[in-house]
């Protein structure tokens, strides 16, 4: 029997044949078990669902011409062009402000991606993937339309008064869910996710 590499279970040796390491299969195995995989999947699924829902509302349902679509007594589909951030905060249609906002979002996505590569828990990894997917989805809107497509409106009637929640989209839902999961993981998860 020919010599083996010490501690190398992937070595292949035969009588008189040359030993070698099967690094490609080892790399493939590590990639398939990568702790980043759930986060990447979460980001892609969030991005796809967000963009598909917006395209359907804009071009399938044609909500821009149809107007408000009542789904339940407390939930409507509406079209709102959001030039601010999630849930309509920090509205500003100034071109310089829009460029600055896009720059901040790009930097935020990069920072979140770095954080995700260093995440210590599956929950934090998925949470960061949700936030990244949502941020990229809203960023695509801003590039394509100059504003983010918001469409979901919850409201409640109390007496003569109607109280409306902010109009939002699936990307916003993913971002909020991701932030809540990160907070839960930071305070309850073991070990807690660490910001880089």
C-alpha cells in the first residue's frame, strides 16, 4: 500500500500509484453546507417575491388605472409612489437627496452582506438575507421608476374616524421581519450575532 497524507480522508492511494488530494470534492462539500446558504436563499426569495408582486400590481392588475382595490374591510390594495424610505419616511423628491439615499442604501447592503458572512447563527443569517433582499428590491424600484412601489394599506374604522397604517410592500415586510429576528437573536440567541 502506498503512502497516505496524514489526516486526509480524501486521499486516494493505490499500489505504486501517485497519491493526490481531492480538493474539488472537499470544496464542493463545504459550499453545499455553507452557513451563508440560508441567507442567500432568503435574499433571493425576498427579491423575487417583491418584484413579482409589484410587476403584477402595476401591469397585471393595472392598479394605477383601477385605483383602490378593497380586499377585506380592513385591507386595501392601493398604488403609492414612495420617494422616501420604508413606510414613506423621509420624503424628499430632490435629485441630490435621491442620489444620496441610493448611495446610503448601497453602502448599507454591502455592510449587511459583510455582517452576514460573519454571522454566527442561522437565524441572524436568514434575517440579514431578508433585509438585504428587501433593500435590493426597493433599490431596483428606485432605479426603474424613480420611486418605490408601495401598495398594501391596512386601516381601521373607529366611529366616524378611519385610521390608516403606512402604505408598504413585501420588501418592507421582509426588512421589518429581518430586523425583529436580529433583535430576537441578539438578546435570546446563543451565540448572539455580532456586528462586524
